[in-house]
């Protein structure tokens, strides 16, 4: 679901940025006002779950791959606005350091995965929580919210891909950017997400939520007490996911819409000019790999760098945030 | 002519269009004050060892080896391995120490990218990224060793390595005085900026005076510290107890890590 560079026209990217800029501004204000300073670093750990979940590629019907995002999970633990900020920063690290998702298309990726996914997922979760109480209600709500949220994000992503050949073509009618119209992009993306990737999102969300609620109940915004000792199991889970992330390499093939230009040319018979001649960011570790060394080594190093960066960023944010005075204490 | 106009002298009746020349003190207020404020923040004498921290010797040896190997590495993967380790260690630092490490290493990487901007514009962004990563790693390692090591442990280590007492005293005094001198320079420059109103060339010539004040202050502080140490029986020799730096299991872990890094470095150098 990471839209690469040049698959969307610059004007589409600009619209996505224009939509996301006020959202990021509101998210930053809400996090600053509502999240206690000692809880901000925990959002970084939650963002690490999202980062790692996105590294576990799963084979989808049609020979492509997909992944979970864990956006609903972060929204349940910390609220949808902190989730928006956390996933945006995880996506920024992926785009800048690992070339996963484009820099120009960063706004569109955030719109799909950092805004639509957590907000829809959290709304459905809240609606179900109101009707079904207790632990069961929470897990059912999380599962359904995660499934619908991921599919809503995938649908929006497919529409963004699909409108490109309708809006941007050259004189001969050939597409300039993504060559597949809505009639192809929507079924192709939704087939994989409605069947396998959605279930993977449910598995990650419900599994991690159940683990966190039993092993570290104060991990989340609802419990205002922050004890360092109680988060050791959560950190252990992050370390275990880092160690296990090379499993994501078992799924071969590209995700839908994330092909190289040569592959697109082979599939549609021509290389769209915007795609072939567009600007491309030179990342530190393209596709989470380096040189001729085993892919798993690059994958694990990438996971470590990504997780550490997320934790550092949110700890620095917590350090920069002014501590609020609670006059009720 | 009205009576009140008659009383006013003629020179006072001449309309004047006084427009003061815009004050220009950006050289003082932006450049020099910024430099000295950075100096004032350059505190290297307030590190603290953690509960599971290895001895200063192990940290310094591991840190220097990492810096050396990172600088020599031709394989980018080695640098990324070290970067992953450095980031993992930094993420566990206390908040203030983390902020200092992030600021210092981020500034170093940013400066490198700036210096390498022509290479990026000429189509070689990988060299700029590689050098910036190396700068970030090296500066971060130095700062992590600094913020996780008590200054007395560093003094101890230097003595154990056989460094002459006078050299240790000089380093010790320099580390402790650099912040005070930065603050003094900042205060004098602020006074200069406040007193010198309007545009004049004397502002820049006063820089020599600021330097002189800081130099005098440095000399006086060093003399005071030295006198105080003499009063407390310091005779130029640092005596260290052997049991103070006995290695423990964190040092063994450091040694293992060092061996792994060396092996990885040698292997990766061959792969290229």
C-alpha cells in the first residue's frame, strides 16, 4: 500500500499534501494537549509495532504481497490523532531511509494509512465497544475496526492509482503515471486486502492488543500511571518482532502498484513517461537491503534502525513537550 | 509673525528629517553570540555511568575502535550495522543525554550534507549520504561515551594509561572551564551588543577586547582552581586505587562486541 515515487502525478501528490497539512497540525496540537508527557515515548513504541508490521510481507492472491499496518491498534491504545502522527513518522522513516513509499507520494500514503485507516478503525471499534462490553467487546471491536480500516485505506489507495490514467495521459492517450484505471486497480487491490491482508491486520491488532492488555495494562493513554518496569514485556515483544522480521522475506513478488518501471513496461507494453523520467529519492538502504549480502541481514538492520529512530523521535518530542501541571492532584 | 514664533530661534524652526541609520549588530548578535552559546552548551564534564555500565576503559576502547573502523569501512553495510547499534544504545539513554547526543550528531550529519551538497547536485547523492552517516555515527559514539562516563572515571583512565599528571590536569581544567568560558563570552558579547547603539565600526574592533576578557578570565579561573587543589594537597600526581576499575561482566560483553565488530569488519571488507 506504499505508493512509490512517480506513480501519482505531482498535482495528485500536492492535493494529498494539502489535505494532510492541516491534519498533521491538528494532530500535533491534540497530542501536545491530550497526551501526558510521560506517555509520549510509548507512542514511539506503538509506532514501532506499525513499522515492524509493515515489514512482514504476506503473499496475496494474484502473485502480489501485502502487509498489516496496525493503525487501529495505535488508535485504540493512544487515540486516533496520536496514531495519525505515529504512523506518519513511521512512513517518513520508511520513505527517507529505506525508499519504501515515495517522498512526493508521502502525503498520499499518510492520507491512506495514517488518517483514513486509524480514524475509520477507531470509529468502528468505539461503536462496537458501546454495544459489547468487557474484554470480548474490546477484542471484537479491535478486530472488526482493523479489518474495515485497512480495507478502507486500500480502497482509497486503489482509487488514487486508478484515477491517474483518467486524468493524466499524453497526446497518444498513453498514461503518464500509473497505467491501470479504477476498473483494474480497485478489484486487484481489494481482492488481496479483503481476503488475506485484512485478516493479517486483524491478527496483528488483536494479538498485540491482547498481549499488551495482559502483560502491560498501563501501556496506553487510558491508564495515566506510567511505570517503566511494566513495559518490559512490550519491549520484549518489539525485540522479538525485530528478530522475526526476516520472515517477511518469505513472500516473494512485489506489492500491487509497487513495481519497477521495467516491470510496468513489460506488463502494459510501454513505460509511462512520468514514471520513467520522474524524480527519485536516493535512500540509505533501498528496499531494506544493502549490497550483495543476505537479504535477512539488511532486513534486520533496517528493522533495528527504524525502531530505534521511532523511539528516539518520540522521546525527543516528549523532552521538548512542556509538562502540564495537574491542579487536581 | 506670531509672538511664540518670534521667541523660537531660527535654527530650531528649520524642519529636520532625521532618519537614523538602521542599527547593524547581526555580526555580534547572531554570529558570535551563537558560536559562544554553542560553546556554553558544549558540556562534557557531567556524564554519569549507569548501573550496568562497563568501565571507562572498555567504553573508550570500544568507542575508539568503532570510530576507527567506521572511518576505514569501504562497505556501507558495516556503517549501517554500527549505526543500528548506536541508535539502539542512544534510544536507551536518559532524556537529556539523548537530546544532547541527537543534537550533536544531527548537526554533524547536517553539516556534512551541506558540505557535500555539490556532490549531490552533480548526481552523487550516495557519497553525501555515506559521509553524513559516518559523521553521524562517529559524533554519536563520542557523545554517548561522554554522557555515559563520569569525568572522574576518565581522569582515572588517563592516569592508568600512564598519561603524565600535568596533561591530565590540563584536560581536566579544559573540560570544566570550557562551559564557564562560553558563558562569560556570551555575557560580554551581550553587554557589547547592548552598549553599542547604532551603526559604528568599533563594534567589530571590540572583538579583540572580548577575546582578551575571556583569556584573562580563563587564566584567573585556572589559577584559582590550581591554588584550591594545592591547598587540598594536590602535588601534580594523580594517585589511583587499582580496585576502583575492576572489570565486570559488562566489560566482558564489551570485549565480545568488539571481537564481533572486528570480525564483521574484516569479513565485509573482503566481500567488496
